[in-house]
C-alpha cells in the first residue's frame, strides 16, 4: 500500500508488496525491494533497500555524507534484507565516486543511531540508541554497540563482540570480547553471545586463553600473537582473532593509559 500523501521520485524502483506511509519521501535513485515497509515521514534518496526491511518514521537513508571533501559525486547507501531501522536513525551515503555505505542483512539500528559515510556493517549488527560510528568504520558480523557509544573514523569493531553503552574508541576493538569504557577495555570474552551463536565451549575456552595471553604484561602485542599461535590449538576463531590484531592499522584497545599500538 502506497499512501497518496507520499512523495515518490519518478525514477524510484519499487518492488512488490511495498508499503510507503504518509509524507514519506522517496527521492531520486532509490530502489526498494519486495515487502519493504517505509513508515510515515521517513526520508530516502540515493539508496537501495533490501527486501523485508522496515524503515521507521523520521529515519534518513542515503543523504549526503558529512564530509567536506564530498563534491556531489554519485554514491549511495545499500541496506540489506530484513533490517530494522528505527526512528531518527541516519545512514549517510558514501563519498568518492562509485562508493557505497553498506549495512548488511538482519541489522538493527535503534533510535538516533548514526552510520557515517563509507562504513560497512556486516550481517546481524546491532547499534543501540544513539550509537555513532565515524566514516570508513567496519563493524564485524554480529557485533553489538551499546547506547551512546562512539567510534572514531576508520575504526574496526570485531565480529561478535559487545561494547557497552557510553563507551568510546579511537582504536580497533577486538572480536569476541566484552569491551567497556573510554576506551572500551576488553574484560573477558563475550561468552553468552558466542554460545548463542553456536560457538563450542572448547572454542570459547581457546578464546579466553588467547585474550589472557594478549593482555599479559609479559609480552608486546606482536609477541603475544606468536605465543597464541604456538600454545593454543589451531582453531578457526583463534586464527581470526590473531589475524584481526595483525591487520590492525590503528592499533587495538587493550589497556588504559598505555600505548597499545602493534
């Protein structure tokens, strides 16, 4: 059902069984997949919305990036399938011709959360109320960002980690851990989240031991990675844990008031 009070651009592509509420604006270069719901007063332009996604009132998708280097070059935002984007959430389109800001499938962006230009959210990411990520951030699969948490541009948030509310990070945040504070220091692994996603007790114990070695004051970070590889049985998740650290360009958050660069 498309409300007669909705404003829809002539070039919009609208799939089957789409709902568009009163006073919603579907601007230029918008593609809506099947079964999408656009609630009243939402604003969309330069974006693709995957099937089954729900956009709440006053959400804003695909608007120009908050980047002084942006010169109105053609870019877009891509929202995956079966996402929920709540009131006043914003997802800016990318800067740099042909680029996109990407939100994966089954993501939940709660009220007033903000996804800046050129960010990538993998599937099943949750951003709680007022969580904010700067440009070019990468958020791993199944990560949870607590309310009012903020992240510097170019930061990576590892998969299946949980960052508590009111945290702030300028460096990368490890996968599979619980992080809290400013910066969000890892305080153990995200055992409950990992268990819910089917990660075995044995693997969870491996990750726990890996984090213990990494936080040990006996080792520099690069040496700790070597020790983890030598002492912990080969494991898919431990391998990705070490790889995340080795690939960090901003450094990783480990301890407060210390240089945590690799």
